[in-house]
C-alpha cells in the first residue's frame, strides 16, 4: 500500500479540502458585511426592474402583432374551465330529467305509452 505522504490522489484530496475551507471562510466573511447586503439588494432591484421592462415590452410587441399575452391566455383558460364545469352540470341535470321521464333509452322521440291491450289468442272467440 502506498504511503499517504507520497500518494498524489491523497495530496489532491487534501488540497481540495483546504481550498474549500478557505473559500467557505472567505464567502462567510464577505456575506456578513453590510456592503455585500447593500450590493445584493441593488442587484435584486435592478433585476426586478429589468424583468418588468421586458414584460412591458413583450406585452406591447404582442399587441402590435395582434397576439394574446400570457395573462390573456390564462384568463381564457380559466373562463373555458368554468364553461366546461357549467356544461357538465347541465349534462348531468339533463340525464337525470331524461331518466326520470321514462323516455326510451335511445333518446329519440316521445316516450311510448304502456302496451295494455293484448292481441287475441288463437283459442279466443271473437
């Protein structure tokens, strides 16, 4: 077995571990400073402003191209979902009314009256 002091893989592993510890210590020290938090807040504000401007620009572009925006498509989807729900309720009510009415199962025409008169049998005199 190779000696730990002469093993290149072990030396590499040790070196990476030390680099990671040093980087973590530096990052922790940098993040605790008030300047770092101030810069991060400014970067966040700039990013939010750029995102809003891009959204406004895209909205104007879609209006110019006569295309719906994402908000309009989402609104349309919600309205369509509500309409489908109402249609399902109407369908269920119609099925319930149809079932209670005694109409034929094929769904066409008026319900047939019950057949109470029977044809005469062969042994029955007229």
